[in-house]
C-alpha cells in the first residue's frame, strides 16, 4: 500500500516504541525499518498491525492528496455545525485555514466559519468572513454560493441592526431564484433571512408571508435550528398584529426546538417572547420569570448582542408592576448598552420606554424630550396613552 512518507516512524516515536516493540515477532524489525525508510511498501495486514500498536488510525498513514485532505477538513467543520458545536466548528475552520488550502476550499471554510460566528451571536466576524468568501465565489461564477454568502451577510446585518439587511436579503433571494432549477433548501433559508429583516422594520404581515413561504419551500424540518428561528419570527409578528393565540402557538414550538438543540441564545430569545406574550395576557409574575431566565442565559453566554432588548422587556414588566424606579434604571442601562453596540433600533426603543417611564413619573417635559430622540411615530402620544 502507498503510505505517507515518514508517517510510520512518526507514529512509532510518538508512541514511545522501538522497532522491536512494534514488530513483536509477528514481523521482523528489518521489515518495519524498510517500511519506515520507504524501501518497502506494507501490506494491508502489516499496516493494520502498525496502526494498532502505535494507537493511530489506518488513515493516518495513507497518502492523501491536498484536495481530498481539504474535503476532509471541510466535512469536519460541517459536522460540528450540524451537531450544534459552533465554537468547535470555528476551531476546526481555523485549523483548516492554517493548512493553506486551495482558494475554493478556503472560501468554503470561511463561509462555514461565518455561519458558526453567527450562531454564537458574533455578527461582525460573521459578516466579514461571509463577504470574503463571496468575493471568491463571485469571481468563480458560483451563484449558488454567492447567494448563501449574501444570506449570511444579511443575517449579520440584521443582528447588527443595520438597515441594509433588507436589501442584502432581497439580493440573496433574487440571486438564488435566478438559478435553474432553483435550489429549494437555499431558497427556504433565504426566505427566512428576509423574514427576519422584515421583522426588524416592523413589516409584520410581509414577514409572516416570507416565513410561511420558507416553510413551504423546502423540507426545513431537516434543519431544526432554522425552523425554530422562523417560528420565533412568526410568534413575534403575530403578537404585534394582536393575534396572541397564534403567537403563543409558534412561541411554544420555537421554545421546544431550542430546548432540544440546547441552543442557549435562541432559547433565551424564545423565553423572552413567551414572557412578553404572558405580559400581554396580564400574567405579570409568569412573564417576569420567563424574561429573567432569558436574561440569565445571555449573562451565562456572555453575549451582548440583543441583550438590551431583553432589558427593555424587563422595563415593561417593571412598569406593569408600577415599579417606576426599577423601570428607569433598566431603561437607562439598556440605552447605554444599545448605544455602545450601535444598535440604532434598540436605542430608539429605549428612548420610547424612557418616555413611558417619564410619563409614569409625571414628567411631561421629559416625555417630549425622550420621544424626540426616538423614531417611533407619535411616540409622545403613545407614551401618554399607554399608561393613561
């Protein structure tokens, strides 16, 4: 059998064995020496014996061409993503990139790496890697991968509250639909991304339509993580449209999947959504418990992206309990965090809630001042009427 030069000697020395300890009378020391020095090729049986005694898999000794080795590394990154280990996927991707793969493999690894960073709520790195991968695929004319990369860029922009998320998501969907035939799983994923972008601009019905098309477009049950995010989006959209029964049904579905996958950040967002539904229904104590759990998960994961939104949920709970002092403190903390992270939509929401707090305090001048800093329409009137 053809083996990788130096692999037998490397395995023997790393196992701390002599030639005789590997041979053990089954084969001669000379035969092992000839194999080590490349003067002889081992049979399959001899190679399996060497592998067993040095504690290495047979594949360790085999000659593998660079392209095949890159495929193995890419498969390992994909495996870790599928098994819910994004941090492990990042480590595997970094190791794969350090081996200096060919340009196509490098681009694929960067795309997978961007997906992993998005899974752990690090959109800046996710966007940068997706853009780098897209540059290669555009040059190579691979429109399918261009669309996939644009989908990751749109997801990152959405997490960063960048208003270009909608335009990027629309571009990704247009690109994939230009392919013949249209790859339905990719179309489904990108419809979900577009749904998230529509949620960000509060176009609730359009978001619902996108999510429903996404679920119909492909067998998304094969990707529970993406399906759960769509359920979360549907829950939020239906809640904002006042259809609380529908919202609750999708919130519970999302929560169940997140628990199954042990996706802590997504689970935290679902806990928050469920808490807000309970608050709308008047169950303040249960709402507080769910939102507190969401906050705890963000703290445990040491994730700041979107954390300010959870803090604003606690502001709403505090106002429902008429604990105005706590509501102000939490709203100010949420505003400071959102400003530091440049989360412009959350900054606007924080000013809206500070206006509501000011109204509860009877400070009408501050209501006007805070409302002027936000972008919600008729924010001052909303703040006054909400607690009237």
